[in-house]
C-alpha cells in the first residue's frame, strides 16, 4: 500500500494550474530513468519502520514514468511521488515523500499538486490515496472514504500486503467514487464494469 510521510500544509486556495510551481526554490518535473536510484534510496530509507513499503530497484525502473520528482534550483533531488492510473475512473497517488532536510520548502505540496494536475490532464474522475496523515490532504480536496469502494486498489495491492489485516492507513478520495472497476472481483454489478476493448490487427 502507498503510505505518506508528513508534508508541509498549504492553504485551501492553492491552485493546480501551474506545471512547475516554485516555493522555496524547489521545482517539480517528470522523473527520468536516471532518477530511479534516488527514488529507490529515498523510498526504501523509510521502509524499515513501515512508513513506506519496500520497493525493489527493478520495480522503480519499470514504473519510473509514474513518478514526478522535486529538486532544488541547483538540481539536488528533494523528493518524489507517483500517480498510478487504473483507468479513466480512478488513479492513485503513491509513494509521495520528501527528504527530511527538504521539509518546509513546499516540495511535498508541489509534488501533490503536480500529480493532481497530471490526473486532470488524463481525464481521471477520481484520485485516491492511502495515508496516516489525512489532515494534510483535506487541504487538497480529499475526503475519507471506505476502502471497499476502491476494489481496483484492493485487488492490485492490498491482498498481497503484509499489513492486510493490520492496516492503519486511511483511504481518501478526491472526486466522485468510481462506479466501475477493471481489476479482479468487484462489488459492482457486472453490467456496470468497464468493457475492456480489444482490437484485432487485420492480416495483410
């Protein structure tokens, strides 16, 4: 499951319209493969106490295009966050964390705003996350939700999570709860499920 470390609060009036907002000299951009080492080291530095689940380097590389990174004016890596797309009905903010020395520079808030903007650009209806610090995310329009309303997330991650029966995270969503699912068992009636489209390439 995705877990979030404490980030700096922002006001309710914060906008998501700028793709490279600047606070305290930090900026955000889409991750490149060269960022995988920094992402791997930061995420796993917080795995020993259960703050974040451990992720292997190969997994980071395979999913590096999900990540956005924050860096200083001089290009120093400050933090990261990822947006996982399930479909137009749902996305999830994952692994959003900043280095301890970067706290208070606005990097965490900018990462989240960039991920929300990316979800909006993709036309995603609902953005979800799992966190131990829900108060921070209220500022961005998230609200507490029943995790069973997110069957895609449960099927993808929760069923294999070592903390499945001892989870202390709060499920939160921004936007209307999805009425469809694309992964695994779902509580939604079959007619309401997303119809996966397959195309056949004609032989010449």
